[in-house]
C-alpha cells in the first residue's frame, strides 16, 4: 500500500532558523494532538550557503 501521509516542506532562505523552527513547532503540535503520524515533515533552504 502506498504511503498515505501528507508531505509537508517548510522552506526559507538558509534553513538555519526559520524553516527548522517551523518544522519543530508543527511536529510538536501535531504530536500533542495525536496526528503526527499523518505527516512526513522536512525543511530546506533556497540559498547556497
């Protein structure tokens, strides 16, 4: 059976602060509410640092 999870990607310029923080906050809240297993979450940056 194919993976039925929703894929969610948080993007910012450098992937140093904003997108990893957004990923962490989202996962924290999703775990609190019991639906973290419905998502595959990641973060990335667009800048080539």
